[in-house]
DNA sequence: GTGCCTGTTCAGTAAACAGTAAACATTTTG
DNA sequence: CAAAATGTTTACTGTTTACTGAACAGGCAC
């Protein structure tokens, strides 16, 4: 099994932007940042942008928002809310799933979806 | 069923600190912050402290670190890592569990723990 | 060869964050 | 009543974050 290359956010961004045929200035304009800044980001000379800009970038390039956000060292914005809505049970769950495979995580998600369908609880 | 009072971080902190008999100055010293700042925090005149200070406070007062951290509008520090380790599967799971009851979340956690025991995957 | 693209570099900045020091008024203790 | 301890207010401060503007070098088009 080939090891995944641990590319940086900047490297990934440049690769995909060029692939899609955007010039640096053009793409910067679409995202709503200065070309200067985009250049620095792609060279990893500065930290990746905020979560919302990363999201716009991923969307413009047809990439996974969650993956790019993680690569940027940030969190997609709905996740903190979800955690805070159940401030002990969700963290406990997260710690319990640490290290599980993608398949195992998918099975848990399916269980969760099933629970949703069964009603929030038994409704009498 | 009585509705839980939506106390602020500051109100909670003051309540528990006084309950344990710490003076403001004494407690500030234990936490490693200035009395000035602690006073402001307890009056909600400023944002709650960083996650690590919130953690110290909760520990000193025998309260739940996760709950207090959430109340402070922050995230316990290990959670972002856990999410980024599986940057699509874990966010997907989180969105799927949103709105589940504490009991349902507990059942999922137990499933997860069982999966851990069964080995990370079948190991041939 | 001068215009016009390309990306890059340097220097700087506005706003937010996470606090602190000093002085103060009030209550408690000896 | 004097001393000590309580919490509060005002006015800052240093640091980090997330960027921007101006100027510049190199390639390509005509």
C-alpha cells in the first residue's frame, strides 16, 4: 500500500489551482484575498487562511471542504457547535472513536443515522 | 422537567469558587492569573480565559473540564486533533450524531469501545 | 522593445486576544 | 479605630493573527 504524500496546504493549493487553470491573481480575486497573500500561502510562508476562506477555496476547486480545512489546521465551523451542544457526551464519544478505521467510523455513522430515524427518543 | 438555568461562565465560576471558600486573590494565584482579570471574568466583562486556564480552574474546583470548556466557548485541546486524524469520517459522524440524546450518544460510545477491543481491524 | 501577463518580496498594519498594574472603595478582623 | 483582606475599576500593554500595498523580476506576445 503506497503511503500518502503528506503535502502541505500550500503545495496542495498551488497544485489544484494550476490544474484548474486559474492564475494567482484571478484566483485571489475569486476567493476575495490579495494576490500577495495567496502567493505567500502557496509557499507556506504564512499560516493558512481562516476556515471560511479555506472553504471558498475548496469549493472553487471542487475539493473536500473538511479535508482542506483539516489540512489548514482549522475546524469546519459547524463542528464546535455540535460538540458544545452535548459538552460531555460528544467529547466522550470522540475520544472513544480515536484510532478507529474509516470503515468502523462509517458503521457508527450509519448507526447514528438509524437512531435519528427512530425518533429523538421514544416519544411516549 | 425543570429547565436548566443557562448560567454564564462567569456566574458559574464565582458560584463555585465561593462555594469552595477561595478568595478571589487566592484563587487567581492558584490558577496563575491576576486578581484583576479573574474579577473581570467572573463579571463577564471580558471573554473567558484560554482553554488551558479554564481546565485548571475546573480541576481546582472539581468540575467537569469538558463542560466548563464548552461554557467558555472553547474546545478541549485533544478534540481538534482527533477530528483532524480522520478529516472526513469524523466530521461526518459528528453531523450524524447531532441532536441525539445523551443516552444514544452513550450507546454509540460503547459500540466504539467494543470496536476498539476487536482490534483496529481484523488483523489477518 | 515596450506592454502585459506571470508570481514574488518586503515592509507594514488594523483588529482581536489575553491579559496586567495601580489605585480605589468596602467589609472584616483584632 | 487601625490593619488587613475583600472585590472593582480604569487604563493600559504586549502578542498574535490575518492579512494588504507597492514595487519588482522574469517570460511571451506582437
